[in-house]
C-alpha cells in the first residue's frame, strides 16, 4: 500500500521558475506548500533559458492579451527582484542594461521599423539608430549592420541565479522542496469533482515523457494542486479528459560562451533575427535559441549549433573568439495558442501555472502573483483572465 505523507495546503508539481515563484508567494500568503520536482530544481527549461525580459520583442500578431500580461510582469520585475534578494540573501542576477535590436538586410530593417512604430504608439522608450551610431554604442557589431533600435526598457536576468534565489526564499519562508520526486498522477476524489493530492512514481520508475508505464508510490495529500511541470504536464495521469490542458514540448538549443579576456565585448543584449546574444556581465554570454518541434528530444545537434553561431558571428564577429562553455537543449512548454494557462482548472482544487512557452522567465512575477491570489480564493486578476484553462474546454466542444 502507498505511504501517505503529512497534508499540505498546496502541492506544486514542478520545480522550475513557475513552480518556485508560485511557492514563494503562496508561503507568503500563509499556505503550507510543497514543491515536487521530477529531477533537480530548475534544471528543465529554466536551466537553459537566456532570461530576456522583452515583452514586445517576443510578441507576435494576435498576441495582444499576452503582450499586456508580459508588460504587467515586466513592470513588477524591479520590485520583485529587490524583495527576493532581501528574502533569500542571494543576488537574482537582474540586469537593466537594455537591449539593441539589429538588422542585417532590408527585410530585417523593415521589420525593425514596424516594431519602432509599434513601440512609439505605446509611448515606450525606443531610439532608431543608424549603423554608425549603433557601432559607437556597441563597437563589437559588424560594419555590415543595416539598422538598429536601442531599447532601454528591455532588460535581462540570469535564470539560474533567479531560481537559486527563489529556492532559498521558499525554504526561508517555510516551504518544502523535494527533488527527484516524480509525480505519476493526480489524485481525484471518488466522485470526480475535486483533486485531493498527487501520487509519486516509485523509486526507479521510468521518467515521464518516454511512454512507459509508471509504478505507483508515495501519496501526498493537499487541498490544492498546482500543475507547473513545464513540457511534462500533459504526461501526468489521473485527470479526466475534460480537465486536461494540451501542452507540447518545443525544443530549443542554446550555447554558453566565455570570453577569456573577461567582460566587455557587449554591454547590452543583442537581439538578431531569429536569435539573440545575452551578456551576463562576467565575460559569459548566452547564445540562443532554435525552435524545433521534436517531441521530448533534448540532444543538441551540429546543425542547430551551426546556425546559431553563423548568425551571431555575422553580426558580432568577436563571437568567433569566444570559448564554448556549454551546449544544451531544453523543452519549452507550448499550448495550442502558445499562451500560458493560469489559475483554477475544471476540478475543485486544481490550479494551473503551465504553458508559458518562451515567456516563462519574463512571466515569473505575474504568474506568482496570479496563483497566490487564486490559491487564496481570490478571483483571477483581470490581466490574467484571457489565460484561464476553460478556453481549451470550449475549443474541445466546438471543434
């Protein structure tokens, strides 16, 4: 028979950026919280994320609601990281140095001019730069540069430093963090009306996502369960079909580079089409990322890495002299509309913090505040209402 642990107010499935940030805010609300992570804390998509905080650069046609959510989250970031640093005693790795968007040909320059108009219409700070001025501000840029935008309001953060600070803050606040605790299924009441906790896979059980059957193990009972398991959230058993949300993995390859001479090659994030180069301030740089529909494959490929380096070296030739420190691939969690799922689900006690796709680090403050509110019985905040789980249930009925 499975062993049953002490009861929690909230069990959070997933110890990435979403799960950790929600756990911190939930503990602050006085809710006894446990985080259950299938691997090591923040070693999924969070571990390989670049950490750009750039809501408009990430927006696409038809994503106005997501843009509003992202801007609301970015507005909260300075206070969020200040509070977190005090609560954790750790530096979350926040950088307000800004971003430069660059174009290497006419098509890319026209796209930048459209983005310029969009930002100006919103009253956001942005400056159009001729190539000579762009290279004066960032001398490492190539002479072949066609056009650039300087965007001081698009910042960056180191997701590894951020997640370490969040984990420390959760523990200091009294929350429980369990690594190597793979959730096999969500426990649902006999009448099917509410969730009652989760059941862990037995030690040594196959990992989620490989299609293999999973053994039963320890049960953890909770009044509310938050599903924040990233790309693996749709592999969990136990939920009836009408209560599920479709989430798929989207592969992204990324590189970490180091300048043996130390910092100085770049001072800003450089956003190219379709990649980016993010300085960490210590001579390290993150170069990413591909977008591949490859299931749960996390193997880096020569082709993917070649494309990243080719594009980066064309615009920042000095990248060719950097040392390769790490090559990795992660899995972004994507929903059918590539927008997050936040707040209450179809069953009582079921909550979602899932499907943040390529916006997970940017959305951390707003996801944390949204879930802290709904876990405390408050309504879904207005800015998050377009992202409730019910939109997928409606699609299932009409399609």
